[in-house]
C-alpha cells in the first residue's frame, strides 16, 4: 500500500474506539428516532439510510475477504449485520413503511453516507485519542 494512503489509514486502538463510538451514536440516534415514530418521514428515512449503509458496508467487508481469500477486519460484524439489515428491510416492507423505491432510496442514502461518515469519525478519533 502506498505510504500516503497507509499514513491516512493509520489509527491507534483508542482512535478506532472513538471513531466507532461516533458511528454507533449516529446509528443509535437514527434507530431511536425511527422506533419512536414508526411512520414515513425524516426519521424513518435516516434510519433506513443507516441500515442501507450497514448493508452495503457488510457486503464490502465480505467482498474484501472473498477477493483476498483471507479474514479481513469487519467480516465477523458483517456476518451479524447482514441478516439484521435484510430482516429490517423485509419487516419495513411488510409493514407498509417502505416499498421497493424506499429500499432503493435507503441503499442510495447508505451509499452516500458510508464513505464520508467513517472518514469523519476516524478524523475525530485521531483528535480524541488518548
């Protein structure tokens, strides 16, 4: 891996923990908002976008492991999150809260937030690290 890329990806355990905590807070806020008001609207859209991002992120981690033919970080979590996100989308669809277009919008929203949110969280983690 080129050294400029490696340097940007380098993170301490404390920095990673801080970044992960930021991501978890965002995910929990979105999930709570949707659970508190389970009806179409901004809360459901935000929660669905987070779920779409988790689904896409899980697929990415599994794809990395398949391409590299070895365990990569995130695969264990992906194996837990993929069934959850699929079940969530099925439940939202069966409950009439999301249709196919809503799922596609959630995946598009997830694709939009997946790259910048972890990068922002890691930048914050580097600043907060002990």
